[in-house]
């Protein structure tokens, strides 16, 4: 999926290229939704991509894209409330949004835990849960979650980066 093309350029701190790759991925997923509007996975992926786009859009991106993220996650869960990717996306929505725009770390933790109860093999969701625990000042739980991620995927740069931040 084109969304993964964003990760390498983000790690290189090439914001212009990452933003362009993100726009391309958003367009691709929007087209997929036009072809099959009943895909919970497509709606949750679009929510994630729009959420990532907020980081590249300046101060007006959050108020413009935030409601779209919320709408796509709501649609994904309405289509399939047992979709672990949709619950993980909702968790990221709660974790990344400021409190005044609906952000809630406790709700993020709950969403990640629901996602992992449905599919405990999601290494990336374990990392997101670790970040939520860290933000909630629960460092031992954060360490446990990131360790679980690294057991599932020892090569994950994302997990390694979060693990390193927990060691500081």
C-alpha cells in the first residue's frame, strides 16, 4: 500500500516528499472507497492517513481534517465493529488529538486494548498502546507493550524508537 511509502521519507525528515506521498496515498484510498464504500478497512486507513496529514498542514489542518478523521473512524466501526484496524485507528485519533478536539488518552488506551483483544498479533498497535501508556504516565505498562511489539517484530524501527524513548 502506498501509505508505507510515507514512512521512509518521514524517517529521513523529508517533509515535502512525505506530504506528497501522503496525498497520493489518500487519493488512492478515496478511490478504493468509491469502488467499495462498504470496506471498513478502507475507511479506517483513510482516517489514519488524514490524521497523519494533519502534521503536515500547519495550524489550519487540524480543524479542517480532524472532523474527517472522526467521520471515517465512525464509518469504519459502523461497517465492522470487530475490525481491529478500525479500533486501532480510533485509538490513534484519541491519542493524537488535543483534548479540546476530543483527544483522550484513557479512551486511546481502551481502543488499542479492544483492537489487540481482536488481534493480538498487531505489532504496530502494541507500540501505539505503549505510547498511550507513556503519555498516561504508566511507564511499566508502556515498556511491557513495546516489548510485546518487539517480540512480534524485532526489526520494527517504530518499536525500537519508542523503546529507546522509554529508557530515557
